[in-house]
C-alpha cells in the first residue's frame, strides 16, 4: 500500500462511520459523529500533505 492512499482511506473510513451510525441508530450520539468528522478532516489534510510532497 502506498502512503499516498492513507488520506483517501481515512476519508472513506470516516464516511463509512457516518453511514453506519445512521443505520445503527447512533445519530444522536455527538461523540461518534465528531469522531467521524475528525477522521475525515485528518484524511483531507493527510491527502493534501502527501500530494504536495510527491
């Protein structure tokens, strides 16, 4: 696995967490949604940094 794909993987993981929270009825729990949001933001930042370096 290339390190450049790490950002994309984090974005997809955060999106999957949000989708699963909808189906598992976890939408009302803010800590779960904030965690998914932070993972998505970390993925975006990681992708930008890795793209700039290569």
